């Protein structure tokens, strides 16, 4: 196991509602990234948090927002849910800035994900 | 064109076979490369990083060709437990921020 936990494991919402997903990073990891994985696709990068600040964002609208807390756990919030938001939401933690690209510090460890279904 | 492209498969191979997957990336500024494995309805797990000189981990060998912008994964002596989706992952740094891009994955089914 990676030591990264996510809650809830499954969630059903209706269009227009709001949802908050939670992630606890592996002990000592200060960077959390969030991904959306639609069925049959690879994970798509939503954003990354490093020491409580957003540190990069993919092509997702502003209704996708996040937070990172002093203990490095993180939340993903999605407002005004749409049917296409139905997906597996993954968070991944890493040690953050390493001395060299591709080193062990760059490795991202994924949590088990939250399956969101929007009806 | 997708930034990272993979043949979706499925690759159906018998136990003991050797199978190879390729992945191409479009952004020449990409700097780090990885293969992740994802089992059905599970999270992706790092299989191996890919280095310019090529690297091997047991039955798995990864190669990187920067000139042609492709990455490969070779699996020798396939086991039933190798059945999974293999995700090619590319990372680049832009303005001090890292972007990680996943391919859609190649599905492998090893048959008895």
C-alpha cells in the first residue's frame, strides 16, 4: 500500500450539486496532485499543491478548486457538477522538489481513488 | 494530437511470451518518463522510471529514444499476473511547475 488514503470511496451526486473529495498524503510528502480518470482513459492532471499553494493546473475550469492543509492533506472541490464529471478521481502524493528530475522524490504515489457518479 | 499516445490494445499473449509496448510523446521539452501499471478498478502504481541509457528491472526493460520521442517497455516471460493496463507517463517542467501527462494506456491480457 502507498499510504495515501482518499474518502469517500464512492459518491453519487446529481447535476448542479457540489462535491468535496479528500486525500491524506503519505507521511512526509508535501506535494499532492489531483487527477480525473474517465472510463477507458488515462488520468488527466487537474492541479497540484505544494506546501499549501497551488503549483500547477491542467485544463480544468475554475469550478474545480482545491486546498491543501498544514498537515499536507488536501481537498478537491467541484461546483455545479455536470454529467461529464463522472469519473475516478485520484490523488497522488510525492516528496516534492527533488534535486534531480526523475529521482525518487518525483515519484507520485496514488491513493485508491474516489468514484464519482453524476446523475 | 494527444501529447502522449499509446496503442490501446488489447495485447493478448500466451504465458511466457515477450511483449513490447511503445509510446510516443509530442513535447520535446519533456524531461522525465515513467511506466505505471494499473489493474482493473485500482489506482496506478509506478512500474519503473525510464532513463536515457535504458534500464532493466527483472523481466521488464524500458528504453527512451529522445530523437524519435518514443518510450518502450519490454516484458519478457509474461506471467498471468502481468495482465493489466500499462500507462506511459511524461513529465516536463514549465515555469518552475511540473506537468505530468498520462497516455490512455495499453491493455495487456496474458493467457494461460
